[in-house]
């Protein structure tokens, strides 16, 4: 009791000191508008109807079972109190909050929710003490102007904390209105960012940071709805489509799309919670199906998080099977295509037979983005063509030209050389921030020492190096347009993507880089590259990264990679004369030129152990023309097989009509395809695809007979959305 009294006195003293300070400036004007927060509690995530719904859901269950289902946490105990009315359970939550000494930013949610849900149990002194501490913590966040930017995940974490505090305290304490007026303009700008930049559902900082952005946004807008009756989620395409981003981005083994900065590359409770909220809000049956049937261990709620399932798992949402979804999806504004062979999961002792691939070519979207336009990834029973490197937290090193040369994060992981795309090496090129010349794409984070990052959509308040609002997206049309997908078609038989990454590179060395990527279900990949440099002597290098050491055939015409239970074998059709080498191995995993960068426990910037699911890789294939030329063509055919297979794709390339290259591909699995790619002019081509054919080998020649022609026509020069794409 004495400790509790001392805590309350300290809170009052700190609150009085804060009250004497000048109030922090708002981030965009009044946010209350016509939104009215109702009186009475609870209001965060619970209104009268939702409270009755939750109680009915657990009707007939004894107290201890309700406590167990909600979990042994502050929020869990608070919810169990709302459901049962058991004062002892509610006091457990309150007492834990009062013993926080001192509370930290990470405690804000549990403090605010406990205040709101256990309100009848709080004494007047406890209410004042919790409100004062919440105000102190949130005012500290509100003063940090550089976290309040809609293109960065930090705003969503702190926006939720200030937002839940505002909703819990409104009408009880003056800070409630102060916080609400501050935070609503930030959330309104976030909504514009969602709808005008990310309507297809992707998040530009990558899947890892989407963990935070999606959850915090959904939590806030759900709390806003129950507290005010105003549904800001309704009709918001990004939020429902973001669930598709989560689902398409999950591999059969439970790991996820590792593009951009990512050190927790696995499905976890963040996705579980977000999908349940979206399923409830949008009556999204596929989201509900995924949430209910995904068996990945880390996706499941731990016991202390059981309240999330109680609060948001709505069994009345009718499930819709994932098999109804197209096998590929384009997320247009991010320039991302994700391709799948199906929707099965690995099982104990049995790997899924579904492949998983990505292709990316899009704009530069901020701090956590990588310089990897026209890159791809391939998974089949194991990671085969990977995003390499490790996200060591080297932020801060970019301010020192000498220190930055120790950073694997800035010199390798974010750079082009760590991805499956193209290098064009100009020995005279100097990169921004003093990073090593890898031959890759332009550095975008800072230009001439000034941040070059989209911050807000159009709020006009963010303090950039060039003045407030200078980096607002809406005011800088085309500024971050570094690459784009120009052609796309996804069918049940194949997915075709064409990306133009020319603007990603310095115009001093690159005239054009167009990549055409074709995935034929279930296991054939073709990549055709047209690359024109400003000088013939600028060496071009085609990259493919792997976790294990690749094996190059003695004749230099193919290589293979094995990992897990999967195998990738690549037949190199063009260039006809090539240099192929493998780079890597112990000590050389992150080699750039002659520099060996260290990562993980050996990092010179931010040493830490690798997290579950991280695959930094150790090897890469480098394929280059043997003779210098301003214009070069790369044509590679990859076959995905089980690890013990010796199958090899039959692939023959020849000049066809003027300005075209014709590729014939056959596999023992009954695929026969003839593709013509344009070598100059507008990118394009034609595809004739036959499946179920009888493929026979006679010496060095392959023949196919019979089968069904499933496609015979032009490859598109525009984006054609998938048939069956959810609206």
C-alpha cells in the first residue's frame, strides 16, 4: 500500500511539472471535427453491442475457464472482468497497472485499456494517477515530431498509443481531448496514404514492418468505431487487401516474404490478430479461413494473448477457402507480384509441393526499402533463390563516412548486390553516403546529405531538411518513381511480369534495363533481360543468391542449387559466351568488391544473434558476358524439382524474326513452351504453352507430342488483373 501511495504522489508531481510546460504543437490542426466520443465506459473495442456479443460467446463457461481463455495479462484479466463482473479478476489487472514502476511507453495500451474496462473498480485517486501517467508518456511522444510520418511504421505504433489514451481518457481528463485533437490529423493522413498509395494492400517498408502498421491501424480504427460509432475502416480498400498481402506473402513453411528490412521473417500473432479484425470488419471469409486453419506454430496466440481470440474471432463470419483465390496477385503501387503453386502448408515430415515466388519493380518508398528493382525470389520445398544479407540495426552509422564502411546493412543488405537482379559496374561511380560501389542501383536514402524519403501524404507539417512538408508524397509527383511494372498477366497456368528498372540506376551507366519474368505452373521459371549500358566496358552481372553452395556444370551451361527438400537447376541460354562463377563461403558471405562485411553476431555495427527464420545466405552465382558490349541479353531457364532429382530442362534459344529471340522449353513433367521475346523496341513477345504433352528424349534432342494448348497469344504490354481477383 505504501508503494502504491508513493507511486501516486510521484505521478501527481510529474503531472504538475508537465502542466507548467508549454503544450506541444499539434501535428496538423484539430482532429475532433464532428466525431463525438461517447460518455461512459468501456469504449475501447467495446460498445454495448460488442460487450453483449462477447458475453454471449462465453455464456455458460465458469469463471476460471473465462480467465484461462482471456489469458493471464492485464488486458486479458480486464476483459475477463467485463465478461464476468468478477471484482477479484478486475482488481488483479488494476493492481498490476498500479505497480508499474515506472510505466514505460510499451505499457500505454495495457494502462489505457485497464482504465477503460475496469473503470468501475478504480478509486478517484487511481483514475487520476493513471491519467496523469498516460498524459506524461504521451506528451513525450507528441513532442517527437520526427516520428509522426505516415510512410514510417513508428507513427503507427505511437499513433495507437496516443490514440488509445485519447479514447480512454476523453471526457474524464482534459488530456483526452488534447491527445485526440493531436492524433486524428495523423490518422487521417495515414488513411490517405493507405488509399492513394497502397490501395492494393502491400506496405512499402516490407512485410516485417507491416506487422506493426496493420495491427496498430486496425486496433485504432476498431477502438474509434466502438468509442464514437464512426467507422473509418469501412470502404478502406487497403485494410481489407492488406490481409491478402499477409496471406499471399506467407510461404508453405510459415516463413514470409523477406523483401526490404526484415529480421522476423515468419508468420506470428500480429498477422493472426490483424486477419481476425479484418474478417470481422469486412465479413472477409478468406481472412477468417486463414486465421482458423493456419497451423504454423508461431501464428497461434500464446496463452497470455488469448483475449485477442475472445474479442475478435467471430464464428459467424462464413469461411471461404483460399483455393478460390488466383494463384498470383499484383500489388500495383508497391510494384510487387507474389506467385504461388497453391495454398497448402508443410506438415510434420512432409513438405508442401507448392512453389512460392516473388517479383518486384516499383517506387522507392522510404527508409526500410531496398535497392532491388527487377529482383525475384524462389521457394520450393526450401529457400532456393533468396534475398540475402541480414538486417543488422546499423541506423546512425550513415552519418559518418568512415563508420559506414563497417556496415553490412548499408553496404550489402540494402544494396542491389544482395538481391537477384542486375549489376552494371562503372568503376568511376560514387554512391551517396560513401557506401561501397557494388555496381548496383542508386542510393536513395540521402542525396547530398539530405534525406530523400517520402514522409507524409499531404499533411504539410513534417519537418524535413528542406522545410516542413517538403517530402509529402502528393507534392512530389514522380520523385520516387525508380521502377515500374509495365506488363502483367496471372492465370492458373502461368504468371508473366515485365519490369522496367532503368531509372533505378545512374543514367551515366545505364540506358535501359527491362526484365521479363515468366513462371509456368508448377515448376518452370524463365527470365529474359535486355540491358544496355552507356559504355561497352561497364560489366553487367546477373545474380542469383543461395543459402548453400551452388554447383556449376563442367561445360558452364548450367548450375544447380539444393536446399531443404528442393532443388533449382538453371540452364543459361544467353549470353552464348559467358563467364560464370560462384562467390561466397565462410568469410565471403557478404563480399562487395574486396570488402568482407560481417553480419549478425560478428556485425561491427549492431551485433546480435540471428532470429528464427533468418536466412542470410552464403553464396551467389554471378553470370556475365565474356565479351564487352553496350547491349546484352540474358536468358535463363530454371526448373524446380525435389532435392534428389537429376531432371534438367531442355531449353534452346535461337534468333527468330528480326529483333526477336525464340526460346523452346520442355520438361519431363509434360510442359512444352515456345516463347518469343523482343530484343529491341517495346518489350513484349508471344507465348505458346502446351501442358500434358508426352516429352521424349532421343540423344541430345527432345520431342513432345500431344497435350493441350492452354495459351497461345501475345504477352501483355499492360497490367491485366487476375481473373477472380477479390474486389
